[in-house]
């Protein structure tokens, strides 16, 4: 600024000085910031813990119900199998049979039907098959 002081008029010098003084006052008067007050914040950890406990309880009850149903089905299958075994054992009880008559032995009777007489195959059927095919019969 001193280099320009020769060019400026005395009034303008005063104005420039005043401006500099005002700027320095303004820069010195920067208001001090108030201390920041910390705000209370909530992490919701208690709520999350309760929700997680409820979720774990629901999962545990679900697994318990599934296991209970499996055991019930197994019990029913076991009862059905035991009943089937009981029925098979009842069927397997040896029953008394009639004694054969030893004084009248069994002699099988000859059947009244005539015996089957074997026949030769008919040759005219074979000849008709050969004539219809393209290969000659020999």
C-alpha cells in the first residue's frame, strides 16, 4: 500500500486507513462460539435386546413344536408296527389239522379225458409264408 500512497489524495489515504482499521476491528471482534452442548442420544440397545430375546424364544418354541410333532409321529408309527406284529403272530399260531386216514390210503384216479394225440405241423402254412416273402424258399 505504501507504493500507492503517492498517487492517492490525502482524503483517500484517510479512508483507506479507516477501512483497514475497521477490517482489523471486525476480524478481532469475531464472536466466540458458545460451547456445544452434548445431546443425549439413545442407542435402543435395551429395546433391541428385548426384541432379540423374543425372537430367540419364538425360534426355540418352533423347534420344540417340530421335535414334539416328530416324536408323536414316531410313536404312532411304532404303535402301528407293534399292532402289525401282533396280528402276524396271531396268524402264525399253529392250528390243529385233521389226521389222515391210514386205513384208506389215497389212490389218484385216472382222468376220464382222452389223451392228447400229437400232430405234425401243417406244411401248407409254411409254403404260404415263403411265397409272400421276397426270399425264395429252399
